[in-house]
C-alpha cells in the first residue's frame, strides 16, 4: 500500500524538521532550502 502525501503536507513536515535541526545545531549545518530543493 502506497500512502499519498500532498505537496503542502510534505513541505510543512520538512519545514518543521528544518526548524528543529536549526534549533539544535550550529548555524550553517543545513544548506538553504533553494540549494537543497532546486525547482
């Protein structure tokens, strides 16, 4: 069974994960969103 996740839900989840990492790690650990997810 494959779960379908809407793009908005996925983006919200990734934003929450990113904020959590930024709160607990030094600055610069994560690349900018534009570099991490090129469109």
